[in-house]
């Protein structure tokens, strides 16, 4: 229930949908009711929201959010100390049906996360890559995608564990905990070249195992997700009883936002990149608010 509530709220309160909602409400009130002043207020509000989003309102908040944790750059000694660590890559959805080859069915955000996860796994000996494959696509399609990707980056698939049923970060944390608990009963990697798939496990299923992780090393879990998302993801994984190390990726801004325009000869018009940054900043703000309330 909380998942659908959060999804509904975020869908209606994102900057661009909110601009359209205020503009439509303003038009209806001004054109068809006696509340014309209220209608004009919502029309002006939609224009203000449009300008704020188009000029990158929230970029500073997003920049500070993404720099909350440093990038994961371990020394050779640290890599050896992390030997056998579990690397969790948080996912994004794959479409239910697509006429594209499987390598094009994932979005660029997840590919950046997956690339970072593989990079870290190659640095740390005997590490295991635990990947959340969300979305409505079949497990077969998801596994085909991973098989093809891992062959391209030359990473062995017998070091991969995959779960497919998580709908949000909270469920990803619970399912990752289950995979880690199950995997720690093994003394070696699976003999098969196929990823270990847990298609029937869900975070709320009656037989969901919540084994204690007290016997695991503190540094046995490395968490990879977008830099803007990782502060919230770290809190969620800590609530689930884990103590992850952050490995952020997918940065939206390479430099700190400044006031003014470098290209002074160009008119300061809104642009699509700043809309995207404003939306991501607002989404993470809503997510943090939701986690603090529930």
C-alpha cells in the first residue's frame, strides 16, 4: 500500500506534471467558474514552476546530495581487505515487451550503475555481484540482457546473483539481504554459468528469510546506485540491518552550480537538462521525506 501511495504522489508532484496540472486547473477556474482570481493564481503558479524547473531549481541541492558520499576508489590493500565482498547494484525497470534487441531495452541510468558494479567487482577478488533487475520484462529477457552485457565486459556470470521482483529500494534491500544470507552458506561460486535467479522470492512473502548478518564482516557489502539516490539508499539498507559501503555513480553535474551564465551572449532560456535535474532533485527530496515519515 505504501509503495502505491509513494508512486502516486511522486507521479502527480513532479515538476512538469505539476506545471500542467496548475495550468489546466487555472484555465478551468478562469474559463468556467466564478473563481477567476484563483484561476489566475494557478496560471501564474504554473508559469513560475516552469521557469524554476527550466532554470535548474534544485541543482545545488542535487549537487550536495551527489557529493554526500565520495566515489569508490579503493587502494590495492583495501581491495584485498574487501576480498569476497558482496556488491549490490540497484536496478531500473525493463519494459514488458519491446521489439528492440535486449541490449537496448535497459535505460542509461541502470547501465551506468551496472558498469560501476562491474568495475568494483573487477577490483575486488572473489567478489559477488548482486543485481536487481526490475520491470515487467520476463526473467528470461533479463537474464539474456545480463549474459550479453557480461560477455561484452568480460565478466564471469558465475559470480552474478540476480533478483527480479523488487518494486522499490526498500524491497531491494530486503531481497539483497536474502541473497547475501543464502550466498554465505556456499563455500564457492555456483558451478553453472547462469546467474542465480530468485524469481519467486518477494520481500513480503511468508517464507522470506531474515537471517541475522551479525557474523558478516562490516565491509562485506558495497552498494552501487545513482549518486543522487545513494544517501537515501544507504539509510534504507542500514534500516534493513546492513552496513554498506557507498559506490556512487551516474552523476548529473560535473561541476558545482554557479550563479550567472558563462555564455553571456546567449539568452538565458530554460533547457531540458535542467528540467531533468530539477525533477531528479525533487524526486529525491520527496523520497527522503517519505522515508522520514514512514
